[in-house]
C-alpha cells in the first residue's frame, strides 16, 4: 500500500493530497495506485467533485528519475501509470479540480492538463523538461493549458512559466496566495457539490465528448516516442546526469 497520497471525503467533496517528500515525484507503482484511487473516487456515489492537491515544496515533479536510471526497463510500467492517471482524471465521472503550487513538472503537467478546473498559487511554475530527462510525453496535456507555439517553445527549451504569466493564457481559474490555495479549491468544489449529482456527471461526459480530438490517443502517440527515446544513448545520459547533478554531455 502506498503512502504517497491520502484521501478524505466530506460533504460530497473528495480531496486527494499527494505527499511524497522531497518533490512529490512518484514511482511506477505509485502512479498506478494513484490512477486506481482516482477511478474509485469517481465511481463512489458519495463523491460529487474531486480536488487534487499536494503538500511540500511543489505540486509534482513527475516521475521518479532515480527509479528509471536504476531500472530503465520500468519505463513501460511508468508509461502505463502516467497514462492511467491522466485518463482517470480526464475521464473521471465527476469534475476534477487541481490546485497547484510550486513546481508543476512532467507528470504534474499531465494531471493539470487533464483536469477540469485549475487553481494556482502565485508561486506556481509550469514546465515540461522531458527532453532534458531523455523522454517524451505531456505535450497533449500542455496543449490544453497553452497555445500550440507556446507549447513547442516550452517543450524544446524546458523553460518555466510562472503562474502570474500563465494567467494570460486563460487556463487558471483563480490565482491565490499559497495559504489560500486549499480553501479556494474547496470553495469552487462546494459550488459544484451543491448541484444535482446526476446533472453534473452527464455534463462532464458531454463536455469530454465535444473536445477536439481524443486526449488519451494523443498522449499514447507521444508515449511511443518515449519508448523510442529510451533506446538512445542520449536518453540514458540525461538521466545519469540528472542523478549525478551535472550537465549532460552529448
């Protein structure tokens, strides 16, 4: 049983809190467990809305690079866990609010991009440093947050965008101070929880159905390139450099 996150349900609002120091980077098994928990909460008739947030220095640093450096063959399991988690959020039968602070990286972008509503602390920063980690993926979810050319700039450079700067792109519903983040997410959740559960559930399904393209198919396409990347020496060098805290050499 994982201790990387906890859950509670009060007045129709489920709250899932990721808490795995130091940076909330999850390993392959934890990603799969997270997906299963989100699926279970979405299927629970007592749950009307789900909040996902984190404790610690930042929302989520993505996958556990140290695990993949030691066991590169686990990339298939990590890919499966990421895919299942992002799908569980996107296809969750109830609305999902993601409340982010600090760093939002890799898998953190996947969760944020899969969500219905985003609340952000002013300290939040968004980045997808996959190229610098020898992997691919996350562009489909980043494209639900930023326009195409900005996504490509972020993907190619790995540079971050601060939450105040991200506000102009329109995906952040509320920008608040760190200490107000959880309460702000709960305030929005309470408004949704007060509605007809049946109406909200079919509204979620209806809105997913009118999206442009299939998010899961797009992400699966990207994951194929992650597997290709993992066959290249440069991919292994990026992970080794990250673990050894040095610049990669190509």
